């Protein structure tokens, strides 16, 4: 199981990024919100772009934004392994996926808890990651929605039926107690469970 650590709930982002850099975590999960697609806003890109000064880890970027095409070129400048946006946006999704690929970065689609998995079907040949939201996007520290276990299995079955090799990632409420519900996934995003602890490595290891 690969682990992507989110710093959304961090009280001291630079310090926690340095600490995460000293662990064996696979990716740093960067949440970015525009205050339109979800009510909350995160730090502006002008501050986010300095993340590389604190960690050399590859980034797993999650754009919770209304207009992904506006932000993809900015975040493509960072050390990104994946850039993921939501299947629920009103933009041309295929065009946005191709824009991400034009930067030689993996393209991902995130899906909210109430969105039908079938909405992913038209884009399966173009995705490198599916991010299953196991909480409502927009705020850290939420509890894992139990029904997400079935959704993860549904996404896995869909990918298998179309012979698509995309990574199944799960984001929201991931702890040592909920990780057992994510065994069909390839990767999980964990935030509060890691960054609000005294031992980042111990928490990361408990999820593998």
C-alpha cells in the first residue's frame, strides 16, 4: 500500500513538510481549494509553490477547483507525480486530462461520495489515477464514510472490466482502523492521523 500524506490539517506546514521528508512516505498530498468548488480555501499558489523548499518528495496534487484548466499549468511547475481534479466539474474533462498529460504528469479524476462511479467511464482510457473521496471534499479531519468500502470495490471492478491500469487512491478519514476498508486500493491519503501525531513514521508504517 502506497501512502500519500496530506498536510491540510497541519498547524505548521513548513515544519511538518520537513518531518514528512524524513519518513518513507511515498507522496505528499497537496490539497488546493478555490473557495468555489468547495466552500473552503487553502493557501494561494503563491505560497504553495514554495513546497519544494521543504520536501523533495513527489507531489500528489488534488485540485478542488471549479476551473482546473486555470490551475493545471501553475501546479505543473511543481514536483508533481499526479494532478487530480474532480469529475463533477463543468469544464471539458478530456481536455483537462490531456492538458495534464502534456506536462508528462499523471492525470487523475476524483469522485465525490454521492457521485455515481459510472460517471468515470468516458474518461477511463485517459486516467492514471482515480481518487475515491471517502469524505465530502473540502475539510480535513472528517470521519471515513463506511459506504466508501463498496465504492472502492466498484471502482476497482470498473477499471478491471475496461482493462485500465489506473491507481485507485482513497482520501478521507484514513487511520489504522479504517485502512482495512481500503484493501482494494493501491494508495491512500492520510492527513490528520499522521500530522497530528508525535511520530509520523510510526503512523505511516501502521497503514502499509
